[in-house]
C-alpha cells in the first residue's frame, strides 16, 4: 500500500535551517508530482511547495518563496524540502503528498523558536 514517511523536523532558532525528507513506497514514484503541505495549530493545512514528476517544474507558496527549496530523487523515491531563514510562522507539522493519491503520512513537527 502507499506509504509516506516524513522525517527531519525539530526545534530550530529563527534564522536557522532544516532539511525535511519524505520516503515514498507502494506506488510508481516517478509518475507522480509531489508536494509538501503544513498545518499549524488551529489553522487549515496549506500547500507549501510542489514539484513535477521529473523536477523540471517547482512552485512555492508566497510565504516561503526564496527561503524553501523542494527537490526529489526518483532513484531513491524521496522528496525533500530544504528550509532556510526559518521564521516562527513556519512552525507547523509538515507532510508530503503525492498528486492524486489521497494518502498522508504522520508528518514531521517543525518548531521555530528562540
């Protein structure tokens, strides 16, 4: 079955960096666009970044543009999110998701605080 396992979250000070990873299995990874979402306490889940099947097209939410970079490795069935210049407003649980597949992983907590 489809599985998505996120990792790499943690506690970081404002201005710091984290790199999130998502390991995918149970489907042909290279055939699907991938996205990162996040959900902060009391807020709806929001789309953060997306990447096309071969990585040639990437899109970002305005709030993270210029600070976050999404990438993928189709040989390893992984998608990553490099997060730089983190702000307290980036605090959330981060999830990866495959396009058109309604499966979510457990997420990884990112907390930005001094």
